[in-house]
């Protein structure tokens, strides 16, 4: 196991998922349309966080729905 965490920061416009096992993540809707994260609506300007809880998360799906999501995750 690597002793340093890997931080990934991306903007996405297509549906996808945060891979299983991520340690921390935040997702912000930086677009103009409502997006969906983990089955819940995310309005423009809103953000959702997944803080460190002592173990990795299961995968989280997202769909920008014609918007843009800014994602930061630590693996």
C-alpha cells in the first residue's frame, strides 16, 4: 500500500461513478442544470461531500444531466 494518498480533480459532463474504495470526495455542480449524485438531485451551485470515515466508500454514481460537475476525490 502506498503511504501517500492520490488526489484527483476533474470536471465531468458525462455520467460516471466514483470508483469503489475512495477515501474522501466532494462533488459540486458548477453548471446551469440540475444534476444527480447517488440518486439525489444536486442543484446548480450546490456541493455534496463524502468525508473520511475510517474506511473506503462503495462506488457513487453521478449524472450531470447537461450540466458540469467538479469532482475532487482522494484514493
